C-alpha cells in the first residue's frame, strides 16, 4: 500500500502560496492508518519509551495510537491557553507566520525517553520548538517522527541533533 495516495494536496491553504498536505483521506482508511502505525513502529530505534509527545492538532492522531502500542504515556503540546495547568512556552516561526507552543511543566520526568510525533515536517520550526520544551522538562528525545516530510523546505536541518524519521517525502 502506498501511503502517498492517501495524502491530498490543497493549494493556497491556509493562505495563498501554501500547498497544504491533507492527511484526512489517510485517516478515513483503517488499513492505511494501521499500515502507517506499523511503519512508525518499525522505524523506531528502540521501543523502551516513556512518553509520546503529539503536537496540536494533527500530531495527536498518530501520537495517541503510538503511545497505546508502545505502552507509553501521551503528552499533548498545544497552543497558548489550551492547557489547564502550569506550562512552559516556546515561540517559533513557521513557513507562513509565527506561533507559540506550550507543554505542562510536570508532563515529563527528568531522563524519560520521549518520541516526538507530528503530521508534517516543513521548515522544522514547530518540531524544534517542541524539542526545546521536551528538553526543558528533562526529557531525552529518542526520535522525531513525521507522517509527511517536505524535503524542499529543509526542516531536518533544524533537527540535526535528533534522529528523524518520516514515512512520506516530497522533494
């Protein structure tokens, strides 16, 4: 099964000039979703993980499935004001603006092994900001996982000190 055929391209979304990779067709197909989860697991260097961090909001889909399969906890990283307890915050730039992400201060214990997951690796700003949050909490990042990688935006360069894995690449 080729997962690429389950990703549709939406031009000029969320703004003119942006080519959005829509993963909802993949989410609609249980076989494609299951295959993606199995490939993510196969690509992990080891499975002794404590937590899986998912980035709001599309990163949550597979992060929770992976956390379940790995018998690990799930940590949501969200936009400001969405988490109810004390948080760490990190500002970052993305290909069409800037934003802030937050994580609960007590979500990770020092030395815990963490898998970061998001749907798309573009410029790497969102993932790099999340890595800073994880490390500020004391976590050790085992891998940064992505369903889709937009290689032409060179996001891996911002994550060069981490193991990075993606299932679908667009050059």
